[in-house]
C-alpha cells in the first residue's frame, strides 16, 4: 500500500504587539480621574500597517490615541480613519484593580467572548462592511500607578478551521503573475493605498478581468465581483515579513471565506510594500484548500479559537516599568497627585483637585507652624505658596521647624524664607514657591520718622501680597504681628486662617468675612475679637523662656495640620468664607470632609479638642467696621498711628485690659537617655522621629524595608526629591541622613529589614532568612527602651507586639484611617503583677480574629496612603506626647489610664490616657480605655508563654497558619459557642485599613 504524500498545513506568523508609553500615561490618567475602581471593559483601538521592511515586521501598536478621550478632552477629535500607516483595529481592555485579579482572570472565557464577536460579525455581514472587525483584539492589564509598573497580555482571537487549511503553494507575487498582471496589480494596489477612503481598509478583493486588468474592491462587493471578474484573489495587509508564512490576519479572513462564501480552494494575496509602494517581490500569493466539517459553518456553533500572545515563546504576560524612562520632574508631579486622585475613588469623590491646585496661599511666618503648613499644603496639591518672614535660621530651629537643616544655620544662617523655598523645591520640584524677606509692621513697636518711609513701603508690599493671594495663613510668633494682616485681609475679604500655640495647647480658627459683606447672619469673629486690649509689644521685658518658642514639640504639627484641613473644608464649602460654624453634634453632617467649625482649641495636657464659635465683636481692634472704614479712609496714615500709638485703637473702640502666662517643668535627662525603636519609616515614622528629636531624644533606630517612591516626599517629612531618583534610596538610609542634617549629634541608625507577618506564608527555602529577621527584631526590641509601631499593615504589628509584651517594653502604636487616627500605649506584659489591677490592652486586644494578610486583593486606593494629609502629623505628635508623659509617670508602663474628667490632674504634662482616637471630619478627640483580653493573639498569657517555650518555631507556625493563634487563645471555640446566639462579629479592620509606611 503506497503512502499518500503529506499535504503541508497552512501556518501563520503570529501577531505581535507594541505599546507606546503614551498609552500607559493615558490609561493611568483615565484610571485615576475617571474609572477609579471600575473594572468594566473599555473599548480601545489598535493600529497596524502592511510590512514595509524585508527583515522587520509591523506590530499591532497602541498609543495615546488608542483610548477614548476623558470628558475634559471631548473637544479633541478622535483619531481619523484613512491614515495609510495606521489601519485601525477595534479592541477591548480589561484593566484590573489588583495584581491578584489580573492573575485570576479567566483568559479562556475572555478570548472566547471576543472570538464570538468575530464569528457573529462574519455571519451578520458586519465584517464585509467593516473588514477591520476580523482583527478584533483583547488586552488585559494591571496598572501599578504608585510605581509606574504595568502588567499586560494581548490576545488576537483566531477562529480555527476544522480540519485546518492545507497549503497547495506559496511564492512571491512577482513569480505568480504574468508581467502584465503584475504591473496592473501594482498600479491598483498603489491607487488603493493612496485613496483616503480605502488606505486603511485591511481586507479586500483583487479582481482580474479577461484582459489581465486589475481592480480592487471592498468585501461587500463580493457578489458583483463574481459576475464581472475572471478570477478573484483575496487580499489583506500582511504585517509580517516572513517569506514562507502569511500573517495572522489571514486566519479569520479564511474563516469568513469558508463559512460565508463556501469556497474550498482559495487564492490569497499577502500585501506588503516598500517605501510606501507595493512590493511584489516581498508580497506573497498562495493557494490553500479549505474543507470544513459538517456543522462547522453553523452560525450557532462557534469554532474553537486561539490567540494569546507568547512572551519569549512562553505563555506569560508582559511587564514594563516606566519609572526610569520618565522625566523625573514629571514623574514627581504625577506621584504628587496620586494619593489625592486615589481619594476620589472611594473616600472622597467630591475632592476638587483643580481648586486646590489653583489656590494661592500666603504664609505669614516661616517658623514651626509655617514650615509644617507649607508641607501639608503641598500634600493636598496646593501649587502656589508664598512665605513671608524676616528671620534667619538659628541653630535651635531645625529640630522643630521641618524645612531646615544644620547647613541652613551656618555662617550666620540663611534667611528662613530662602531656605524654606529651597527645601520645598527639593521635596517637590514643580511647586511654585516664593520667599519674601520682610518684617510685618506691628502696633506697640513705635518707629522713628526716619523709618516711616520703609515701614510704609512694607505695609504697601504686604497689602499687595494679600491682594494677590486667595488664602492668608497667620503663623507668626507674636500677637501684634497678626494685627495688620488681619486688618488687610478683612478689608480685602480674604479667607484667613490663624494657628497659634501655647505651651501645651493650640488654637486654630478661620476669620469671618469683613464687615462690608452684606449678610443678615452674624459674622464670625477674627483672632482679635475676644480681646479687651489693643495689641501691644508682647516681647518687651520678657525672659528668654518667654521670648522663645516655648511649647511642647507636638503642638505645632497638630495645629498646622488642623489649620490646613480647615482650609480644605472651606474651599469645598459652597459658601466658603461666609459659611456658618458647624459642630459635630449639630444637624449638619459637614459633607464628605466633615464639619466646618469656626475655632478648634486643643489641649495636649488633657488630650482634648473642642470646637467653638465666637462672633465678630463691634469693638474688635482689627475687623470691626470702625477700624476697617478708618483704614479705608486714611490708609497708611491710620496704620502708622496704630503702630506708634496702640491706645489709639482702644480709644477707637473703648476697650479694657487683661493678661496671663504659664510655666511648666521637664526631665531632660530621661528623654536624652531613652532609646527609641521606630518600626516603619513612612509618614508616621518620619514625623515621630522629628518630634522625638525636638523633645531631646538622642537615640533613634528606624526599621523599614521600603525605598523612597516619588509619591513619598510630599507626605513623609524626612525625604526629598533626590531620594527618589535611580530607583529610590532605602527609606531608613535616607531618613538617617536627613535626621543628621537636622541635628548632627543625633545617634540615628537605619535597619533595612522586613517584619515577618502572620498570614504571609513562607516556603521552606525562606525559613532560615525569616528566622534570622525574627531574631534580629527580637534583639532590636531587647536593646531599646521604647517601641513605636508605625507600619502600614495590621499584621506587621503582631510580632513586634508579641516581642514587646514578652520583654515588657513601653510600646506606642499610631495608625491612620482616611480622616481618623488612633494612638495608644500598650499595657504591661502578662507576666507583670500590677497589684490586682487589670492590665491595659494592646493593639490586638479588641480583635476577634487573628491577623491575616490584609494586602491581598486590594485596589490601589486601598494599598496606598489614602488619608487626609493632616492625619499623620497629628497622630505622630500625639504618639510622641504620649511617650513623654509615660516617661514622666512614676509607674511608666504600668500606669493606669487617666481621663480629663477624672480626679487625676496628670501633673505638669497632663493626663496619661490609654487610647486617643480622633476624627478630622468631626473635629473631635476622645481618650478611651481598653483592658487586656485573655484571648488576645499577641499579648495574652497563652501566646507569650508559648512563645517563651518554643521561640521561633512558634513564630513560624503563627506566620504559616494564622488560625493557629485563634485555636491557641480559645478564640475559635469562643466564636463557635456564640454562633448559635446569632452574634455578628465585626472582623473588619480597624481605622488603620489604609495606614502608611
């Protein structure tokens, strides 16, 4: 029996893809600004062209025009057809929110869905009307917008003939046709490619008449061509250069030819060109046999399909990182907006970023308050910041004033505003920051006749500055220095915010509109409305402790953060400066950003915060109608008289007088000798380190495994733009350098290390390294006095909590929600006898489940720091203030919880609470108490004793089997025993589900 000669199968060169950077930039913008967490498919357009090189193929390309325009771009015309170098092909993209979702997509189902569309287009006739539908494609992706990394995978669905097509012959077109046919074909192809109506039509019919003349027709002319043409060849734009294989687009074309036109012997033309003209030496013509099985052509029975693009001959997705290729300044600007845009996905959809970016802010004072306000404004997206100050950076400034370093103090010191502007630009190069070296004229500080001209010039300059800005912050260090800006702002009806700090208290308030405003409502007061004397020289005859910024270091960051948060609330209120005062217990819910109070007064001594209202006084020396009208009449003459004769203002308003002062105490040796370990070097860690140094702490160790990203410097106060370049420095390395620039004598150390976590299972190969990390963490905790838990996930705090409880170390946790925060001290370990008193709880004592992997399947807004920028400075400051109070309490870690309404007055540093929970949206702070739980997975006797028995083996079991902790503590049985009672356990994460590292 003789063997039949084998007939070769027709094999196709696969489609390949190219994605330009512009596409990823547009997708990022669309994701951040419009899509948010929506994972719905998005229609896109790909482009390809016929092969034009003998050794190089043309890929299907995506660029910025491939995505639909954003609403703000609707006036921009979409990509027009008829571009001979960009044949448009319809596609769809599925962009997922998490890398896990990307990996778990049902790729086969998605491919079948797109192939089904092609099959339906073939049988409905749509593919004949619009031939590009035969090349539909699919793209799945995940965009890591924090690191500018993109994972993606293309599919080019191809319907499989059954049985496969067999190849009869294939050769260059120049060898297939006669000279006359070839020339006629070349002319027809060039005309087709030159016509605006057909240049980008990728499938066509090549019709030969009996005289060898060629015409090219669209597919919908099939029936007419059958009658008129002597022979028909099926042509398509072939993007590939291979001499022995046609390109991928032919596959679905053959499916159409077979199922729609019932042709079994097909001649096809792979059109390729050279320098824009038909090249019949490069183009191919072939003949194939199609013999579909019975039922294959049934419109209701879709054939099998293939089409996922290979990556280096393997079925793997592709990956690209744009971080290094982007202009660093542009990358910094994109990263700066990242957190704000993520807020709009869920937490704050109404956030008006354009308003914030356009707001011009004038900061009067560049000290502790001015530095922190400028930082927080940038974190909120404010681009225009002007600072006014006449001082120079002194040696005592960098520890408390967060824009300065030791170098700014040398050689007599740089002007504060000059150093501050340089620092702001190092943090965010695109900020429009300006510094004005100028003293503010003040009542009670008389001037000579020779000085009058300069003072008047300064007054005019200040008037012009206030007039050209939208918001005025009064952040100077004396009461009288705020008088003239208050008067000028009132006269110009500008939004004005004052922040003022006492030793352990702070005041933040917004000024009401000027007296010239037409409103039936009683105006809100200004900073001077509660005074009974005119502002006078408050620095004369003062001792050094009264002249200097004699406040607890935590006061300024808290007041500054609250001041900026108050501004954000004003800018989002429809009435802005005219908005009435709101309270947390009022009927007004305050909208997404919370209430809009008039005054916020806080006390570190009592860990309390109250919202107050004070209406405008008819006798105010700065904002009442008599003073404003007198200024508008007399101008600078009025100002000079108020400066030289402060009683003039009292006479104008018939006022009386009052005064007061405070004096505290402090154990500096205890603070200087305290060794502090900070776990986490992000927003919280940076601010805690700064505040510790301001309190005189000398030994600070930071632990973190992360690197400085472009989005970090605006919120993490130890980093600058330079720390982000070349992939970013390790956070702890950059942080230590920054701390030493601020205070060279600090004993700061950075440890690059990840913290082992339950719920993050490890392999056998990783065990040795993880155990080494556990031992290293144990040794670090053992050699420090105080542990701060400032990491970004709940589970990353478990092992440090266990080790600290076992070693009985002072432990303070700070955690953030979107607009809330928690600060707490952990109680003593279970092995400590506290005179029958119930122990204070740790961070995990209120949990009813063991800590698990909280990062899996998180969208970008849940992975990143989607918190109001003011939350971290407040929480950090409270955390350090809490530690200082612990160190000054005789019982230290064993001290009972104190409350502001308890019999304990708390001593000079105030009360010592257990937990402090605050809300920015409600303007509230609460001191709470939570006792230790016998079922706690971190500090209970069961867990600590088991750890002491088994050591690192116990830790490994907890890491790999998180339910082990629930079983050990009896929590599993507790939940089972209560299940019959229909108890709904709240196992959601605490306020810190979006905290920052």
